[in-house]
C-alpha cells in the first residue's frame, strides 16, 4: 500500500466516524443549495475536518471539494473530495453512500479511495498498483457480449433529450440484466466484476470531478475503462461511462448519432 493510499485511508477513517454518527439521525440538519441539491451537516463537517487534516499533514496541498470549492485548475498536488456521494440516499437512511477521495498530481489522478461505511466497504487504487476492495485484489469481468452483460445506470429522469433516453433504453434492453444503483456504487460493481458497464449519461447537469476522480482510477486499475460519452479517457466530468473494457466500444456505439 503506497503512502497516498495510507493517507487516504486515514482521512476515510475520520470521514466514516462522522457520517455514521449522523446516519439515520432524525436530528440531521439538511439544507438546499443554489442548484437545488441537498447538503447535510454531515457533508459539511466531513469536508471541514478533511481540509483541516490535509492542512496539518500537507500544507502545500490544495483541496477541491464539493461543498467548499477550491481551485479548478490542475495544481501540482491536490486532494479532491466528495464528502458524501449519494446525499439523497444518506438523508433517507439508504446505506448506498460514500466518501470519495482522490489525489491529483500535475493534472493526473494517481490514487483514489471510496469508503462506504454503512455497506462495510472500502475500495482503493493507485496508479500501476491494482485495485482493492477491503484489502483484496479486484478485477473486472471477462463478459464479451452485451446480451450477457449486467448494466447499471443512474437516474433516467430530467435527461437532456428524448434521443439519449432512447439510447439508454436500447442498451439496457439489449443487456441480460439492468439495475439503477447510481452514484459511486455502480462503478465499484463494475470494478469488482459484478457488472459490465455503468452509465452516468444524459443528466442535464452532468457529474463533476469530485464525483468521478476516485472511482475512475479504481475501475481502470481493476482492468476496466472509464471515458466520457465520446470515448475521451481523460474526461473527469460531464457524461461518464465505465466498463470492463472489453465491451466499452460497443457500449459507446449506442450513444453515437445514427
């Protein structure tokens, strides 16, 4: 386990304590942000504590977080954090939520960690060092046909167009099995070989770098592929698709204008 993963595990330990303390707490404070998405006091406290810990350990490291922002430029060293991915799940007592942490060096994601304490799960990966779930090595599946594939998707409402709705439906219909897990979890299932692709496509707002940075390197180090809808593997926001790699081009084909 390299030094960045050890550090990210330390941060995740602190984040888990906070999120579990507030989870299913009827007194949990919830506010709506300017984009009409919810934020809880747990989100805010986790990010604040993580920023304090980073400042003590690596004072020159920048932090980019969902709740407090930060530099959007690619600094030489940066921690990217989503304190609670799946806030709507979290606030309703659904255990599919996680803290997402990633290290970016000179514009490249070099380490990522996803911690889902209510699921008793933690995934991590660092560049050229493989991917792991609770300390055990993980790898994507070897399924090579869409008709045999398990596919996962995020919400299928408020999509950009009827065209992309039809494209998503066609792919899911051609697959053997489909489920709408959404958030980080669908991508971790792909990394573990429990499914062949996961879709974050067509949402009018897209997803942000703090949503993708951690899971992208985990999927890739598990042998999979993660790109935007146009096949750009450097993309870290907008429309994101992860897969076992074998089926990636075929999945992308569903979203190309016919």
